[in-house]
C-alpha cells in the first residue's frame, strides 16, 4: 500500500492511503503578508470602534426619546430573539438529520417549501394591505413562486445524482462529528462580531451625520470594509477547514478513521494557510465594497446604477465561486492562493468538472433550506408582532425582516459543511477517482456512467 501525501503539502495524491493521522510535514507559510495585513486591520478596527462608540455615546442612548415605541417592546424583542434562535436551531438540526437519512426527499421538500412559503407571503401581502402596494408585492411574490416551480420541474431529473453527493458528504460528517464544533465556534464568533459591527457602524453613522466631514466619512467607510473582509475570512476559514477534513476522509480507506483530522485541518487553516484565506477574502470584499460605492454614486441614475451593479454582481459571483474551489486546493495541498487559483482553473479545464457542477443541486438544496428556515422565523415573527402591536404595521414588517435574516444565519453557517464537502469531493475526484471507486462504488459508477472522463 502506498503512503498518503500529507494533506497540506503540495504533492501528487495516490489512489490508496493508510488510515492514520494526517498532518503536514515541513509546512510553509503561504501569503503571510496578507495575514499580517488582516491582523493590523483588525487592530485598527478595534481602535476605530472604541473611538466611535465613546464619541457617540450620547447619541446611542437618546434615540429612544425621539421614537414612539410601544410599551414592553424590549421584552418582546428579547422573547422574539430567543424564540428565533430556538426555532432556527431546531429546524437546522432536523434538516441535517433528514439530509443524512432522506437526502433525495429533502431536495424535493426544500424546493417545494420555498415555493409554498413564497406564494403564502404574496397572499398575505394582498390580504393585509388591500391597496396598490399590497397587490404589487403579491404579484412579485407569486411571480417568484411560479419561476421556482418551473425550476423545480426542470431540474427534477438531477435529484438522484445530488442525493448521492449528499450521502457521501454526510458519511464524512458522521465519521468526523467534531466538524460541528468548528461550525459552532465560527457561528458564535460570527454573531459576536456582527453585533460588534452593528454597534460600531451605528456609532460611526451617528458621528458622520453630526459632523458630515471627510474624516468621519472615512471612518464609516473603513468600518464597512472591515465587516465585509472579516465576514469573508470567517466563512472561508470554515470552508478550508471542512475541505481539509473531507479530503482526509476521501483518501482514507473505507471503515478507517484518521485521528485529529478536524483539529489538524483547522490549525492549518488559521496558521499556514491563513494568509491565502485572507487574500482570497480580500478580493471578494473589495468587489463588494466597490459595488456599494458605485451603487451609491449612481443612485440618481437608476439605469446606469442597475447596469453597473449587475456587472459587478456577476464578477463577484464568478470570483467567489472560483475561490470556493481554490480554498479546497489550499486545504488539501497547502498552496498559495495564486497557485491554487491557477491549478483550479487547469483542473476544471482538464477534467470537465464544470459539467458535474451543473448537475449538482447540493448547493441549491442547502441555500433553499436556509431560506425556508429564515421564512419560517420571519413568518412567525410577523404573526406575533402583528397580533400584539396591530396598529404598528411598520414595526411588524421590520421585525419579521430582521428575524428572517437572523433566522437564516444559523442554517447558512451549519449547512456550509455540506457545500464545502461537496466542493472537496469534486476536486478530490478529479485528482484521484480510484479512491472513490474503492470507497463508494455506487457514487463512482453513477458518475462514470454520465462522465466517462473520470474513469479510474
């Protein structure tokens, strides 16, 4: 039996590997300059946050005097937040369990649930607001529901293949449940950081509204940029960690388990490969920031603004999608970001992975599950707030939108495990289809029957 190249070291991957702890030998620090830049930026963000919060302290605590808020609203908000976290967490746990045992059924359920919930929101908009605005909202939601229905019937024949992908990914998660520890940790850090950003951004905005000068405008600009970059880094550290764990599972013989696979993958993601993660995240964050700036600058010219935003959104999606596969190369081989990007492009051209990606509904399923869970949280929030504060429709809408967005956060982070595992599967498959043939013959035969270029 040939030996495994250590995950995190750039070298060819053989077809068979021993089941032992996978850890890097002679690892190299990649893109270290970008990791240092990220830490310096975090230190500056903390400094700006401290200044903004202290300088606008009086503004943050006198806002309530200018608002006509119902009595008991604070307690109601806390109750809603606790209920949202419980509901979202429970639905996420149920979704993960069902994906493990009923993958194909969950693909159907996730798509149908979004169709029904979207149509329901449209009907409610017309009932609760029987005017031109309510009818316009109803028409928009119903149009989206119709489009989702068309997509459902169009891709239904591909559900079986996606179910096989999900099974392979869920087998890895079952073998290495410690992945959930990393997911939970990233989720907690994301929530804490988002709360910190919200307070800082509100403080910076209050200062800018008061002074309206270049200094405080730059402060607001930097705070926004920091949030975009840091959010990308958090998500991509999770992506890289999961990809490393899945690569270890992929190249380990069936029934054998590598020791400390999760901790090893995480330690590489936040040390040797952290600079590469920061560099890829910085590129996407800059594109997002450019979209925001140009959209604000062209706000008065709606046509030009729409065209520019559409182009930049397309570029952002393309770069983010490409980076997703590059992070898998980084996790497996410990490459620099530039080298991983080049090799990813060559890999895709050489093996035609894009053909399989088009047939893979794994990402669509996880996205729709997150959306459905968010809809449930938002819908429950709207009903409760509307029944209690019937005369304040604006408050009900605002609360439902907030709970919808927050309700999506938990499943989006938790279900990222599946998307990252699916991506790692494609990269590993391109490098070594023989391992899949050995470990999961059913999935291998299904792929080879449709895509012969992956014949081992």
